């Protein structure tokens, strides 16, 4: 297991290096330019040239790339061309909001998706199974932003059960030592603030977690159905293994390998889907920050966010590989 972890960590460096080259070239191939985005209506040829000289955009690409990598190795991700603030500071100011939303959405997706898929597989061909298949298909096909608007209109505007925007009520006074509002309320024992922050998370988390939930349910169902017909399951049943133990220790455990892979892939989907969800619910996280950067051609912000997604994907894949060893001991010797 230790060797596997070290091998995966060793692959992290060339993976991120290759991605950094592709990312650098792709961002600079976008129409327009950072100088034009920064100057806006004042983008005269003379002003654009001055900004390009100031920020080094007129230098050869390889020199720009080496300078950029040198800054990254020093922990400097540059400054936003719109706000003139360091990207890393703005990133970490918004980072807790997106992580909090992603974690809650993932808990909803996994907490409902796995049991739903398992129960559907146990009742294969019956009404419950067919209903689950249809519901999961609908969940996959509905766009995140469409579901977000629907949830917001029904449960926030019409029924008034949940807040429609933001992370906390404007009138709520709370202490935020970590930036994770729910956790902050628990740590500081400001229970009203923790509950208020949690109610603001419900609708965006459901909207964000809807597609992963449907995918996890379908994969769990298919995996459990496949394992139930395996020879080793019939052998265990013939040896007299009790059904509860058979389902828990043999069927469900062996069915979890593809499910673990699916959950790992959905983390990236949640992070990318946060862009639309946070925009609809005015959730002040990395997603809304990236949306503004896209419209404003803010190169530094785009590069930092995509690198963050790449690192997150790599670390999640490492966690998935480790989970294989925990689920199936045979995987530890590979």
C-alpha cells in the first residue's frame, strides 16, 4: 500500500507539469487578451502595449512560461487583472465556501445514491427498481442550472422554506475563524449561525449533487446486480452464510470497487458544477469567482482555478486507489 501511494505521488509531478504547459498555451490562445480585459473601453493600442510591457505579455511564450512557473514555485499565482489583488488571497477567501458546498453535495449524493442503488438491485425488475432507473435517468439529464432555478423558485420564492441566496442572512452576526460557516458556528457554539448557514446550503447542495447522485445510484445498482450473480456469491450462499452477512460482507463489499471509482470522478464534476450553482444562488465561492474571471478574461484566475481542479483530481484519484486496498485486501499486494 505504501509503495502504491508513493508511485501515485511520483506521477503527480509530471502530470502537473504537462498540464501547466497545456494550460499556459490554452489560456493565451483565448480571444482578446488580458490587457484588453483590464483596460476595457480605455483599451487604446498605446495603452494595450503599455500593459503588455508592464505584465510581460509581449515577451516570447517560453520566457513567459518560465517566469510563470518560477512564480508558482514561490507560491505566487499572480494578481487578478480586474481587482489587482493577489489571486491566492482571493482564492483562499472563497475556497471554504466551495469546499463546504461540495462536501454537503457529495454527502447527499453518496448517502442517498448507494442505498438507493443497492435497494433497487435487490428488487430487480420490480416497481421500486424501475422507478429508481427512471428517476436516475431524469436526474442525469436535467442540467444543474435548470434544477437550481427550479429549486430556488419553488422552495425559496414560492414556499419560503429556504433562503434564496448567499451563505448567511445579512442580519446574522457570526464569528468565522475558519471560513467554513457551519463548522465555525459549531466551534464557536453559535448554533443559530450554524443552522442558518446549513439552511443556505440545502438548495445549492441538492442542485449540485443531483447528477452525481443519479450516476452513483445507477453504478451501484449495476455493480450489485453483477456481483449477486457471481460464482463466489452462490458458493457462499450454498455454504450457509446468513443473508445479512452475505449481503454486507460479500455482495456489497465487492460491488463497491466501481462505485469508489465513480465517486472519485464525481468530485471533479462537483467542483466544475459549482460554477453554475454558485452563480444561481449568489454563493460567494470559487465557482462564482471563476465565472467572473471567464467573462473578464482574467488569465491569472483562470490558470489558478484549473490548476486547483487538476491537483484535486489527482489527490482524489490517490484516495480512490487507497480505498481499493481498504475495500479489497487483494489490491494491497499490487
